[in-house]
């Protein structure tokens, strides 16, 4: 069994790495459509539409203009679209989940004795892909 180290993971936007990433998670989902009918003795389901959310946490870096700042500006500008065309959650250089996403939230926080952090949340938009080369 092959294993991977978290330290090799990263997040990128349109091919540019987001700086200072500490962790990420991605949760692709598929709707379960209930097709149970009267007379059935158990519920049955069919797959529906793909969906999902992802999030990542980073040390806040206001100098990361093509990464963190670009995402923050998507929220602050109130842009109706707000879609990032290519966001990648990497396990390694050639292994990643990717697709388009809408930036849904950013939480910047500070605590005494800690590095200021920023947590970014995205809603998947369209079909996502798993690349495992």
C-alpha cells in the first residue's frame, strides 16, 4: 500500500500555489435520489447530481496576491460569479482533485501566541476530476 505525507500536499489556483497552506480537505458527494414506490419492502435509491465542498487553512499572507488575496477579493468585491476556474487540492505534484469552485467563505482569525490563520471554503461547481498520474 502506498501512503502519502501531508507535508507534500498543496493548494493551487490556476496553476499558482497558494502560500502558507497548513491543511486541506475535500468532500465530493453524490445526491441519493429516493425511488422507493408503494409496495416496496425497502427503500431504494439512484445516484443524482455530483456536488461537494472543500476547505483549506493557511497562515494568513496578505502578500500572496495570486492566491489568498485573489480569493479574498472574490468575496469582498461582491462579484456575482465568484467562480475560480481551476482550483487543485494536491496530494503530490501529479496527484490531485481539481475543478471549478465558488468561494463561499473566508475566516481570518488571530489568537494570542499564535500565527494569524485564514480558512477558505469553496463549493464545487460542475464536474470535478481526480488525477492520479
